[in-house]
């Protein structure tokens, strides 16, 4: 299995979603607060896809 570094935009999107998930646990953000755990999982999946799929 070859692992590649994700593109910068993929990393930044994942980072923003992960930060929103963490902040959403402490501050009421309408969409994120109720689904903070799922948002963190989505951020990880995006980052993992960026590492495993070439060109993403």
C-alpha cells in the first residue's frame, strides 16, 4: 500500500472540520454541536482519503 501526502486543500478542509467539531463540543454551533463526533469522524475520513488516494 502506497501512502501519499494529501494536497494542502484536502488537509485544510479536514483541519477546519476537526476544529469545528472540537469547538462545537463547547460552544453551540447550530449544525455541528449535535453531531460533533460525526464531524470529527468525517474530518478523519477526508484526511485518510487524501493520504491513500493519489491526487486527492
